[in-house]
C-alpha cells in the first residue's frame, strides 16, 4: 500500500507539472491537482508508524494547503465560468 501511495503522489506531481504548462488558462485544474497531492501526503504521513513532531507538522501544513488549494480552485472555476 505504501509503494502504491508513493507512486500516486509522484504521478499527481508529474500531472501538476505538465498541467501548469498545458492548462495555463485553466488554473483550477492545477489547484485541484495540488489539493489531491496534499491530501495524499497527509494520508501517507498518517500511515507512518511512529509519527514524530515533523510528521505532525507535515500533517498540519499539508491540511492547510489542501484547504487553501480547494478554495483557490473553486474561486478560479467560478471566475473562468463567468
């Protein structure tokens, strides 16, 4: 499960990199991609057996980034559709 999750994180990171160049006029795609990547990082950190201070910091920061990217994605989606 851990290696599958790591492969998903890498695949989403590659998608975000390509989407940032290809879908420049649709920033919500990049925002939602980054949000998915942050959520996967939180899940991977929870799967670590001994979670230390650095792990809890990663969970908090990635959770905040996840929420921020979702909000930015919905704002960009509303702007593009209007």
